[in-house]
C-alpha cells in the first residue's frame, strides 16, 4: 500500500473513531425537541449536572434499559426506569420525541418497547422533553403546561417533590414497585403506597398481603416508625377534602440528596449522599426485625424483639391453640380468657355504663407503654382529651382498646387488635387494653 492510500485510510479511520466516540460518550443538553432523538450511549444531562437520562445495564445484566440516574455517583443509582418489563437486547435503543408530543423507545428493529402515551396535541404547539435537576422527566408545551411527568409513574424510588398519593373517591393511588432483583428492574414482589382505607398510613405489601405499615401521622412522624421526626426533611401530608384525596411529599433536606428506595427484598431504605465518597449512607430501614413484619403475632398478640419467644398474648388473653404456643407457631393468635362484663348482659343493655359482674369488678384497662398501636383504628373526631377518650371507650362495649395520641387525638379499636409491636427504645404510644375486672391488678 502506497503512502497516499495509507494516509487516506488513516484519516478515514480517525474520522470514524472520532464520530463513534462523540456519538457514544458526548452528553447532550437537558432537552429534546420534536423530532430529536438520543441513542444508546448518549444522554440528556440536567442543567446542574445532577441527573442523566440515558441507557444503562443494571448489575451484571447485559440487557439495556432507558432510565434516569444520578450523574457522577460511585454506585449506579437509578431512580426511574421506562422499559422495566421490555429490556433491549443490544445497544441499538433509540428514544425519540414525536411531533405529537410522545416519547417513543424503539429497538434497532424499529419495534416499540415503551411510550409515554401522552395526549396528542395540535401540530403548531411546540413540545419539549426535559430532564430536571429534581430527577423528573417532563414533557411540556410552550405555554408551560406539563403534558406528562415521570413522577406520576414512579418505579422504586421516592425523591423530593414526588407524591405518595391516594384518591379516595376513585381508589386510585401512586404505587412504588420494587425491582425483581438487583439485576432486573422489572416489577418485583413488593409495592409501597397509601392504605386504601384512607387511614393515612403507608404500607409495604408483598403481593396483596401487608408486610409493614408506618402507623398514623402525628404531625412530625409516623407513630409506627422509629425514624427521627420526618418533618425535619420537609415531609408532610396534604389533604384535599374537596377532592377526597391526600398525599405525602417531602422537600430537599438542606443541600444533601436524600432518597427513599423500596429494595427488591421488600425493605424500604432511606439514604443520604455522602459528598466526600460520592456514595450513599443508610439512615433508616424498615422493616429491620421480625417484629416489624405486619401481624407477626396475629390477633391480640404482641411482639417484642428482646424476648424469646418474641410473641406473647396481651394480658387477659391466651393462645388460641396451646400446641401452637408450645411450638412457637402463632398462626392462630390469641383469644380472651374471660369475657368482658359488658358482654355478659343482654343486648338491650349493652350500650350502658360500666356494668359490674358478680365479683363486684367492672371492666377496666391496662396500659401498654411505648408500643406501635394496632392497625384498623377508628378516629373519634369529637373526643378532645385523654380522659374523655377513656370514658367513651369504657362505655362502648365494641371498643376493645384506645389510645390518645398527641397530634392525632382519640383512637378506638374494635373486633381485632393486630400488629402490636413493643418498641425496644422509648418510641411509640401508650395503648390501653380493655379487660375484665378480674384481670386488673395482675402482673404481666
């Protein structure tokens, strides 16, 4: 080969290499306009260089996904995934913003893998897709209208500005769903959202079964949690009674990035970014022990992680099946040993006062301190202090326990007391269990 051909070949090769490198590694700005695309290897970078929108492979997987992830973090930190159930098998993926205002994700065969399914708009309206410094991917029109937002379609990560919401009128809610595994972002077994009954509690479910619940919100924290007061993070509930809806949201804590992630194993991990290491440090995880698993000790049982066995019956109750108690199996829970005095009178007199039985003792309460109060509470909105709460429960035979919680008020419990946890440290609330008079004064 002569020198002229060699020079021409070398020049062509350099041009090819430079073009390939630039197309694969150069960062675009934060915005796509109609008709523009990004290919695998290209990204949109938010204006303050906090988040990327681009293609990635999770863990040791070779599959490719489109997602939003933190820019320049030591550990791959994905906060949102578009095609979590339809992976791309090679690096031929392409994301395009169409003239009608839709984002389309295609593979190298032209097959549609994911779309925002945005409402079509008139052709003379300008539309852009933009990755924000909050981690939100938005499609917006020229007049500032948001047509579509990734925050309305979360995956496993709760970021500042996002919502955990419930529309009690329609029953629709924002649900966060864990990855299937660290290598597979498709929908896993676990989900997180607000209780459909409208109690204001956040639940983690495994399939359709509750795994963990937060307890009610008292104005600064969830009372079923040991986390430091969440209001410090700007965490707050918003209730819209006119729309019969509510949601929780939070703001950025100082300048330190904070995230809540529902991990693939069903654990909610709250972590902050350590600036020096560019990596995450966990500050709170739930659940962390068996007692935090929903309903571990079943009806009328209480769980304490510093006891062996961890389950026991509330005072005035005994194991439903003694053979289960001896084997450590609590599938049957506990039952009341002696009926309440109010239950012994006929139905026409049930709504009366504190009825006294043949032993001269009426029903009363014993106090559990610093516990996670049971699920399925009824809020007594007209009761304004602890003494009235006690009196109201004592007069109501269907009330089996009460608690007066600062910031919430009077809570009643009816047929079942389930998911009571004795906190190992001074968190929690006082719970008063109604028992027959014969149980009063006994030692636990």
